[in-house]
């Protein structure tokens, strides 16, 4: 048995849908694990959930539910496990069913591909991680989750990119916001899946946003910056280095661009970072992200990954 963990992939549901459509194997089983969320902390949650149910209702008769609820009965984060032959593909926090966007769109595509292929479709409200522990021998589970800290960070980056697309779609509104207003808008986005705080004491100052992973000791800090030239990048890195503690391995910087010629500015930013830092090849096609390695302030051998997200509001 082979197990592949796709949790860090921002397009896991789309990739799985594509794989299911292309494989010649007919032995395919798909599990959807629905983790209920509190709709009070999510903007337009109930309306988004209703729209999602309407769009996907044609697939409901194909699912077998086991547990205490029926498919899409409540707003939920959706975890996925797909078995193709003797291979398992796992995707924690693969999408949701309470808004119409990129993540839920992937769930729709996966359901559509599975139905066309005649796959066995199962739904449950069981605990995803406990279920994974049950199907996975320890050695396989260790291979599938070599670095949970990195996976948790990439889950946060996925959610931040959902915000980025929203901000770009509603750029006239977000262009008027100052850093503090942007921070106050972002924090509630993470409250259903994580614990998020603003203006938190970290290291040698206060970081804009700290995001803690529930039921874990992992925490990640993010700085928000409005683009004012290349100096914005270096100032943000210097600031993040002062805030990060030695046990941290990841941090994020979100840059908002409000002027024209975003493509040229992104190219300038990329050239600067590549010239001054070790850049990391990202497994995606989006031209709004870049990750670099930089040293911890007092320890040149300790490297930290800083993930940049550039948001175009022009």
C-alpha cells in the first residue's frame, strides 16, 4: 500500500479529479470527511452553503453516508481520502461547502469526475485524522506526513490565497483600506480553521497577525505591507526576522499593490529577492507568490522560510 499526502497542494481536489478522469483503473473509492464549522464567524456562510448545495445536488444520490449526518447537511471543511487501486491519496482541508470559490470548486470537480467514472462515493462526519491513523501503518503514516509543520503552514497559505483572490475581485473596496483595516478583515477568515490574533507580542516587537493551529503547538506570523518600492520587501524581512523566535521555521509577508503595472513590479520584486536570498521553487503556476530562505537573526545556520504573497489591487 502506498500513501500520498496532498494536503500541502493548493489544487489537490483539481489534481485528484484530473487523475480520476485519466486512470484506467475502475477500483476507485472516495471518502469525504465533513468537519462542521461555526457559521457565525464566516461572512455569508449560510447563503454560500445554500448555493453550494444547489450546485452539487445532482451528485447527492450517488453518495453513501455513514455517521450522524447527511452530505452537506451543515457548513463544513472537507477532507478527502481517495483510493485508486492500492494507492491512497490524502488531502486534509481540501475544500469546503459554504461559499462559491476556488476550494469549493475543486470539491465540485472531484464529485463530477467521480460520478462520471462510477467511483464509490462515501461521506462521513468522522474525525479525519483518527481515521487516517486507523488505515495507515505507522511507517506509512510517517512517510505520508514527514513534516506536519510545513503542511499546516501551506494550509494557511492556501487560505490566504483565497483571500487574495477575493481582494482582487473587490479591489475598489480593498484599495481604500489601510494596513490595520486589512489586518482586521483577514483575521476572522482564519477563525473557523485556526486561531488568529492581531498585533501580538512576538520576539522583539508586535507582529500584524499570528495564526495558531488548533490542537497543535505550531504558530505562524505574518506581516502586511503596502508596496512602496523594493525597500518594502527588505523592511518586511527585517521586521519578520526580529519577530520570529528560534523554534519557528516559517513566516509570511503579504504585499498589497495599489498602483499600475503590477506585472513589472512583481518582476522587480522577484529579481530583488533572487539576487539577495536563496529562493525556493514553488509547486504552482500562480505568479503572485515567492518563497525565500533567510537566516535567523542570531544564528546564521538556522534558516527560516518566508513566503511572499503579492496582491494586485489596481
